[in-house]
């Protein structure tokens, strides 16, 4: 979150991809850093036991949201 | 006297408000950095995101960068490099 | 039933403050001492430093650990004023870049900072280094460790379930502070091994899981005993974990006498354990004897992993096995404390305690 908040503050639109279990942590961290409005792209947890193909399928589901985070669209 | 005044605050509010970046209308012609935070599987996700970004937009370039460890913020040098060479960032994968 | 506990007729404002502080989320769940101005001022004074001196920024939120903020948390934890210099050195240690409190505070792993006190200050403050060393009963151990935990939460933001995502946590997250039993240590104590003078007092921060007990009542030689300890170390993290870094081996005085009696040095112990804990590639494959195993990146460099007998070490180097002496003088038990230790993870950091003249 530190990096994402830094890039946004410096003018770079950033999409940070996290798993659902970390939504609360990410929000708390962003708030503590002064970025209450910071939004993330959330994938279902868990990810570590998944195969390469299963992880790639998550990317297919998430791509719309990634694009939406980065553009005015 | 309010109750809280009877003892001192053990916390510290340090947050200074941060800005959110201005969004472009599309990613056409933009340089996109895909930042791998070095957690396992992040590279698989970013490989597919790279393919999808090429299908869905016409970026000028897609750059792959990697943090030495997910357990710390990116080193200053890497942050400055990303700032100087890219227009938008996708960071993955915190789980 | 008649009430046998004598009741005070004093005001209950202290009890209200305890409830308020709990409700604000700034405690560890146990009642804290309300940090009133006079209490905090006594603690600041005992540190011999100005109240507004900045000691460190506490990751991951980077709250400012000034002497005053440290004192407020130390008072809440129940510290005596003279403990302040120890707490301050502990803040310096856990906020050092090499410790990586950012990762330790946020990880899903078990880890918690363990603080190890060395030097003459142990006697002055009655820090327990002996019987029941990881247990309750000594105010210095109980409250210094607790103060540092409260600082990690209140200034660093490591609130459980919010920023701190440890799946299991562990009991040491209430307090985790021991002294080294230098009197029972025939070798250099931890701080001297790391370049400090024997007369210095220091605090080490080590990111550790809970202690894992090792029982050995029968070994009569250094080699036999260290083989028991080594095989028990072999399951740290999981039985196929490799490339681990700083890990603590806490030897009890009885075990120390067996090992030192055979003339072994600390370096001999580290080398022996490191060598014992190397395994052939073919025993470390994922999916064989459990899904865990060598990461893809390592396997990529091995043409025939099924038959390759190349030895891969559990620990990156012998010196990552940190040897400490502590615990009661009776009992043939030692303990291993797994670290938060993958490459670029947390390293043991030691800071000198600055006491006022």
C-alpha cells in the first residue's frame, strides 16, 4: 500500500491487486498514510494454493476492474 | 472536563492527506508498469494481465518491474525509476 | 456468602480510565495503567532525555516514537520509570531497517518481536534470565515486553485483524522479553559476540514464533545432545523448509554444561547443526512427503531432481543459528525459536541501552 499511495500522490494512477482477506488491512494502511480514498482491485482468497492456470483465470475476471481503476472511462 | 483529558494519548496521528492521481481517458499510447511485489503467483497473474492489456488497449509499452521483497516498501531508486518511465502502474499481488 | 475481599472507599475514576482506554482500542486486552501526566513525567525524567526527542518512526504507519510517546505506552504497560532506557533501546532495535518491523507487523505468519536483554542492567532491574524465563512473575520482563508491543500497535499501527494479519498470532504478543543467563554461559554472551563490550547493557530484537521445546534427558556428549537438538530444528517452519535465516537456539544451563564439557565452542555448535541439517534435493521435492518443498526457482536449476543427491541446507549459513543461554539450572530442556527469516526477512538487531548518568 505504501508504494501505491506514493505513486498516486506523485501523479501516477495505480491499481493495486490484493486478495479479499486483505481489504481491511489495505484500507487501514491507506487511511494511516492519509489516503482514505485509495481503492484496490480485489481477488478472491486464497491464491497461494492455485495453479498457474487458475491464477490466470483470476486475471481474466479482474481486468475490467484494473482498467476502470486506471482510466476515467 | 472530558474523560479523555485525564491521561495522555498513546497514539500518534501522522497522516498528511495524500492526493489521488488524475486519470487518463484510456491507456492508448501510455507506458504501463506492472510491478511484481515478489509474492508467489504474482508473476502468473501479471503475465496474463500483460496479455489482456495488449488486447484491450494500445499501450506504448508495458514494463515489468519487481520489488526485492513484498515485506517492505519499494526502494527509493525503484520508485524513482517507475515515476520517470511510466504513466500508470499495476501492482500485484498482496494476499 | 460473606465478602472477604476488603473494599476500598476511594474514587473509581481509575477504573473508568481503564474502560475508556480499552474502548479506544489502545490496549492489548488486559487492563492498562492509566497514563496520567505525573506518571508519564516520572518516566520521561528517568530516561534522562527530553520529552520531544524523536527516537524512531515506527513501521508500518511510521508514528513518531518520541520519548514522551514511549513513556505513555510504558506507563500503560506497567513499567517502572527506570525501565525507560531499556524500552527506548528496544524501540531503536525493532525500528531498525534490518529488523523489518513493517513485514513483522503485517505478516500472516506467527512472528512477534522477542526482546533479549544482556549486560549488567539485568541485575539492576531484576530481569529474569533463569527459571521459567519465558513465563510470568518478573515485572521487568512482563512490562518491558508489553510496552514494546503497545508501541508497535499504538505508534506502528500493528492492530490485530486490521494491519496485523497474523493467522494464529502467539502468546508472546502480550509480552516477549527475556534476559540471557550470562552467569551460566561459558562462551561469549550474545551482545559480546555481536561486538559490544561485556560491560555494555543491550537489547536485542528478534522476530520469533513461540518457543518450541526440546527434551533430552539422556545425551551425555555434545554430539549426542546436539543431534537431538538438530533433528528437532529440522522441522522448523515445516520439515522441508530451506534457506532459513536467523533462528534462535536457547540452551538451558544443564544442556550447556554437557556441550561445553566436551570443549565445544559456539562456532562448533553452529557448524555442527548447520551440517546436520542439509538434505538431498530428492528428499525436498514438493508433492513427495507433503505438498511443500523446494520452490520452482530452485528446482529450475536442477536437471534431474528425482535422482539428484546435492545437499541443500536448511539454514543459509551457520551463523544464522543464534545461540543463547537461559532458563532454570535444573532440567535438561532447551528451546528453539523459529524466526521470520526468508531472504530479506527479519534479522536480529542489537542496540546499546543508554542510561542517564
